């Protein structure tokens, strides 16, 4: 099980990387941590003439506070996020999702940007980014553009990134106030891609009413999904009046492309997804109430 | 594009070669460095048998290309013990707790556990299990491995057994 | 945990450090892929992408044009080289099923080897595989063995109705009458999915010719069988083949015999100027190394008013894939013969049918007959529930008691030296069954679903038939007094090196540090059948005993002569011969060896020079029976279908233990494989015969977070034979699936769920819950 031959490029700046993409076109593939890409290469499910390695691009790494948000360089490893006290304090949803990604050896290589750009609908980071309305900084030979999460994921393993574009950073808004956060997912085994899951953030007003709620769903569509109907139903509701199971039901009610595979039918995934939303709501709302 | 010149540190020694870009770090270590303790159990990043330390962090050597390790430090199973063949504390704990049987997955476990315990010196049982869950073993049912890690973390565990002549007359 | 020191009086029965560990822990083991030979070439198979297809023209020109490619072989090149092809364990005369080296004319499963590329490295070989153009004409496949019987679409033309063979027959009139008239006549069909041994090291070999000698390095449980088999295939003398295995990364049955790829590599090597290496990759392993366990049984049990079994019958059908190895028909009989298990079943019967399909071969796997336990133990729980009796109580009314032994079951299996009632009692006491039932009731009241399941079985080990019936050892006490013991080998994680060193040290009164062992090289070790069938402990103990007894006599004679004492007063301990009661009168093993080799004038009359002996042990009984009880408790999340195993207890009677660590390691490994089979592992095909689980992302092995702490109970009833040892390698994999299934079923019983189909994936459990509503 050996990959097909390819040429290898190791740029040291993001601009250089983008230049290579422009030059090589769709025969090139970016490799960041490689934890999803290399297995596909080894199985020869994917073949590229050129790999452009982001591993030596220093300006794509790091966690920083920018205007009340947290900006994370795309090549920042998941392990770095996991260890970051900053992320834990400012973007708890991201921090709590991180240990659920694969195993620690995977997180040592896997990157924030790699996970988002790979856009597996069952992955944790895309659902978190979507729930939190993160914004994606995209670099191309023509310059830099910013895309909201809602417009970034456009299909199965497919994003708004063009062939000559590179995801440079992702900025997560910081929720303040009486907030609670929870990520709940169900996988066959620890570290496997989830059958279904939910990333949920909630903020309560002093009156114990829901001021805002964001629910990202994973494993329940061809892209990460947002449980808009459930979010809308929750906003303004008294936290004690919420029927958690109803939140779960509502969250999966509008899904129309739930996948079906070896590990479960669409109906089964929907059931598990609803349960994960219910559990995430209970945990997050309880945390917010205490906050 | 042909082969690429790389130079890295492997178990503290400089290692230089010209390699094709597609050569995995695991194959580089096994075939170019003769370090065959790094085993290939799946070659798609699941089993963990090929785990090595890359700049000190446990990674799957089948998911890293040798060219990506250029300029970095790699530690393999062969580099963990003492120079005279002394076992590291993790290796000794695996021996003491029947943490290996066929030994094929063992290097990956020992490498991973070495990094895990360095970063989590006082793990809970659940943390140990999660820390081990990225490595597959088919012989031990993880019983001896878990006991070894528990012991190496500095807290002894009590083997559960009833009856039998499993006594230790010699000590 | 402590381990014993060198110089101890007795090593057998203790938790000595393993002699294998120093090399394996430091990355200095030698697995087959670690072996490199000068000029070595690398092989990769072109495998059929179709479940069934006629193979037309094969155009290898593009592959051959690729730099680094040395050859491409097809069936036309290799298959005519096969002289004879049969397994020693089965003998030449069984009505064996087809087993061509390379697929010829027709490809019969996805993964069937169609061509073999040889190149300077594996990367290039894989590139070339993509360039071999095979003209396939797809044919309708036989995917589901369960509906294949009697069909018109045939896997092999020579096998009408796709049946390779059938043994047994319909229930006798007496049995039918007993079942018809029983107060409770419980009738079910139980299905098990395909799963596989999946050792962490895949298969592989290197074949190297030197003149008219072939040397093979391979991953095997039985180096001597590889030698005999390949010699027959190639039509050369057994003594022209040398097979070497040092470390083998697990086998569990998959490596007990060489398979089709081994034939291909050996044949291809005859046509090459250099050694040829093939290392199976994981996808090939999951595609083509074979499967096991895929079978179902229509089972029927009659139970009277008092909860006594009056009769039992199983009609068993197994999937054998396209090219089973070895012949599967005879071994399936064990499923029927053992179906009554450790219970008093006055009337029994069975029929077993082996059915071909266009899927991966059925191969040996740890307790190949384990379906008897799954079917029986699941049936007993369901029967108990239907009768309204606690499943433990139903078992206790029927379990064989010690005073009933020996006991021939209704199919004629002669049980002896087993303790099923005792192991069940011990395991339940370790659990505190009554306390669990109380906890379960409280949990149910709180909306949580806990369950307990058990399995009690008897298991034939160390079967003493023909090929397996003898085992040899050579012991050389070297001139320095250091000892080497040579046995056939085949250790694949089951610690045969340590066991043999322990046994030899005790047999010769040697310090364990003075003993080493050499195994797995047919050029220097005695013939032996390798590891399999839970035979190694008892057979190696016998071989060491026979050989050591010759050397003991010699050591004692020399020592007595030297110490001017009576041979009757000499004891061998701590690498010394001592005069009993006179501690100062002793002579070291080193000194005795020095005399034996270099000072023949000091030898007593009639004693030959040297200290080397060889002998063979002949099995003292046709079968050594072992037994165990598994008890599992679990909690089921009825929303997601997730199963969490809380406690897992195994009480095993494998006789006295050579090394409790090794015994417990075998139990644990087998049990977790069984847990994997019950909950996770599935070598699944789609309806077109495409395998869907060909990576470790799809074929789910249990991980450290999926398994409980396993608690061990030991009962040590000696068996006939050396040391009283019994086999223990396979049992865990037999007992675990039914214990887990029964635990889950017990948890879900209040919801009206009955479980008769594996695996219990979370989605399957949710389906069961929903269907029961």
C-alpha cells in the first residue's frame, strides 16, 4: 500500500505556496498534517502530480486575539489548539471538540485548516466553525478574501476554496456572558469519525431566557449542518421551559441528506443526532445557568 | 522531479539520503536506516504500529513522508532504551506486566506511551485508555498494556485473579 | 506483580519474565518483513475487482515497460508448476476443495490473485499493478451463501448446488419425538457474521533459491508444514527446503497453513534469478487472507417441566467462500458434535453443510467450531426467558457434575477432567450474581438497562491425531553447561520460547538463566506441527519431558560417579547436581558438561560422551478437554444502541498453568477477539460481492477504550499427559461472543428484545429495540 509518485514542494511562505498553486493548477494538492490525505494517497484513492507542503510555512501557524475574536492560523496543529489555554478560555467549543478528533498521534500532525479544508461532514471542526459563524481567510494569487462559514462548506469534501487558493486562517468569535458550550458525538469507537454529533453554544440572559444559541451538526449531511429551526425555537425561551428532547427532534427535522452507510441508516443517524443535540443542550444550558 | 536530498537526526545520529518524495518516513527508517523496529501494520494511519517521535511528538510514520522529516529529529523504538540495551521505564513496565505477546504492535505502543506519559504524568484510567486507543493490539486484549502504563505512571495496579497456582515462589 | 528470580527451585507455574521480550521491546525482533536479502525483488498481486468474472487476455506489456519491473506472472506461468497440493493436517486423501495458485479461467472473489508483478521495490510493483490490463468478463456472483445452496449459479462447476459437503443428518426419530413431546420446544435460527483473525502482522514470505535448495523466511504458526507443503507444490524433496521464522506477529489460525499466495511466490521464485519477497498489505489482508465465523444454525432444544434438557439438534450451514483452506467440511463436524456442550443432553443430533460463495476463503480461526457455543448458549438464555426461569438456574439443572465424568455426550464426544459447574460457580461468585440482579433491578427502575450474560463450554485441545499426535525436542547441554533446547516453533505471541525454557529448566534442574531455546528453523529443529489447536503447552511439555529424561539420567550418572554417591541420592537443582542431605557435595552443570565433552576418562562406565539428546513425545490421549465460563455484564444505551461492558470475568480450567501470565494473556486476547466479533468486526460484502471493510477504518478492531478489565478465575484440574497441562489458546474467542450477546439480550429483555443475529452494532441494537415495540 504505497502512494503513486508525486513531485514535492516545500514553500516557506504562504505567498510562495499560493504561487505554486497558481503555477501547478489542479495537478497540485496542498498537504498540511496529511492525516486524511496520506491514507488516501496510500490507498491510491487519490493521485496528484504535485504535493505542496504547508509544514514549513511559518506564517500560517499560531493563535492570536484580534478584535475580540480568536484567529487561528490554518497550519496550527490540533495538538496546539488542545494545549492552548487561550482557546480553552475564549472558544471553549473548539477546545472541547479537539480531543474528539482521532487520537493524540493524529492531532500532533493534523491541523485546523487541514480539517476545515478537507471538510469531512462527520468531522468536528467544520461543525464547530459553522455553529460559531467563524470566518475563513482565503489567500489566492489575487489577494486575500474572507468567507463566512455558512458559505465555505459547499458539498461533500468540497469547499469554496479554488484550485489556486489556500486557507490561511480561521477567526472564531468569542462568546461572552452567561454561556455554555458542549460537544456531544457518538462514534463506533473512541477516535472514529462520528456517526452523528452536535456542537452547541448557548447564551442566557439574566432573565434565564435564551439570548442566542448555535447548533452545528456533524455526520448528518453532505456538509456540516446548522440546526436553524432548533436555534430559532430556543431564542427567547425560558431555559427551564425547554424540552431538551424536543430540541433534539427539531434539530434533525429539516435534514434532507442524512447519509447511510455500514454503521447506520439515515434514520438511525437522525435518531442519534437528535440524542446528541439533546445531550449537548442539557450540558451547555446547565453550564450557562451556572455561569 | 527526482529524488530529494534530506538530512535528519535519527536516534541522535545524522542521517542523510536522497529519497523519492513518496517514500514514507516509516519505509525510510526501515529500509534506508535499517531500523526495522518501526512496524507497518496498516499503512493507512490507523493501527499505530509505526509510531515514532518526530521532534518529540508521537506520530504515525506511515503518514509522514521522509521529505517532510527533513531537518527534524526522529526517535524510534531503537532509540528509547539505554545504550547497553537497558530497558526504559516504559519498556520495563511492558515486560513486567505481560504488556506484549507477539510484539508486532509493541514498538508503536512503547513509543506512544513514552510520549503520552511525558505529557500526562498522572493520568486517570480513562485518560490512559484514550491515550492507548490510537494503537491496535490483537494479542493482549490490552489488559497487560493497560497495567503496564498504569504501573509506569507510578501507581501500582492489582491484578485480578482468583485461585490458581500463580504464585511467585522465587521472590 | 512480582516475578521470580533465577535460581528458583521451580519455574513452571510461575510468572517468569518472558525470554522474547528483550528483543521485542527494543525493536530488535525479526519479523519476516525485517529480513532483507541481497538482490531481493518485491512482489505485488494483481487482484480481481469482480466477485466473479471470466478472465480473458492479460496484457502486461505496459507494466513490463516500467523501469524496475522484472516480471509479470499469470496462471499460465505458475499453475503448471504445482506438483501436489495438500495439507499434512488433512492428509492427501480428503475430498479437498479447489485451491489453484493463481486464478485460472475465472476469478471467484474480489481479491482473487490474477497476476503477480515482480519489481525492484514494492512502490514500483504497485505502480506496475495498475498497468496490467486484464480483460474481465463479469459473471453473476454467488454472494450470499445462505441462499446459494441448490442454486443454478455456481461458484465451482464441479460442485452442484454450491455444496462442498455435508455431514450428519436429520434428527433421529427418538430425538424428534423427544423434542415434539417436550414441555418446552425452543426453535431458533442464529446467525453469525464473517469476521477474521486479523493478526497485526499481515502474511508474507521471502523465497530464495540457492542451487537446488530453497530457503523461505515467512510468518507462520507451523514452519515444518510450510516446508512440507512447498516441497510438495514444487515437487522437490522436503530436505531441499529450509523454512525460517523468528518472530511472527500473531496468527490465530490465519498462519497455521500456507495459502495460495505462498504457492505463487514459491513458484515465481523458481523463475527468477533473485530472492522474492511478498509482504501482504492490510487491504490485501482484509480482502484475501480469508474469513471465518460466517454461518447460521437452525437450533432446537427440548426442555421438560423441571427445566431438564431432553434433546438438542442443530442444522448448521457455513459459508466457505470460494477457496477454503484447509478442507472445511470435516472440521465443521465439530460444531455439531460439540453442540450439547457441558450439559446433560440425552439425545442430540446435527447436520452441517459447507456452502461455497464468491467471497474470501473460509480459514481457520481460534476455536473454528465456536458456533456450537454461540448457538447453544444464546438458545439457553432465550429458552430460560421463555420458560420463565433464570438462565443460571436452567444451566445449573443441566450442567455435568464432576461425579458424572467421564461422560460421552450424545454425539459420542468423551469428556473427561472438566469442571464446567465449578467454573460457572466461581465466575458467578466473583461477580456476586445476586447483587448484580439487585443492581440491575434498581437500574431498570431508573430507566437504565443493565444485563448479565454467561457462556460455559467444554473445548477439545491438543488433539492427538496423526500430524498433531507427536512433538519432538532436542536439548543440547553445551560444553560450558549452558543449555539450548530446540523445538519446531511457530510461536506467534503465545510465548512458546518462555514456556519451553521454563519447562526445560525445571526438567534439568537448571537455573533459568542458563537455558535458551532455538525455534522456527526447519534446518536445525526437530519436526513438529507448530502452534494451533491449543496444543503447544501440553505437546511441548511432553517433548521436553521425554528428551530431558534422557539427559537427566546421564547428568545423574556422571554426577554420582564424580561425587562417589549413589545415583538415587543425586538431585539436580540450580544448575548443580547435589547429594541429597549433603549440601557441600555438589558438582556444577558446567563441570559435568566439561567432563562429558572433554574428559571422557572421567565418565562412568557405559556413559557416552556429549550431553545432547533428542526424543519425541506421543500424545497420551486423543483429546485433552479444557473448559471455562465467561460472565459479562453490560449497560446498553437504548437511544444510541451503544453497549458498555462493565465487568468481564473468565473462570478457566486449563489444568496447572505453565505460566499464569501467559495463560491470562491468552484468555484476554481471545476474549477481546470474541468481544470484537460480538460488537465490532464485520467482513461485510455488498450485494454485488464487493467487500466493504478492507481498511482499518471500516473493519473495526476493539481498542483499549472498548474493553473492560478482565478478571480471571483459575481452576486447575490436571489432564492426562505431561504436567496435567491443557490447552488455553483458543477458549477466549469461543466463550466471549455468547457471553456478550446474552448480556446485551438480558439488558434489553424488558423491552421484549430477542437476539439471534450478530454483530450487535449500535444500529442493529436500535433496530431490535424498535422492532420489539
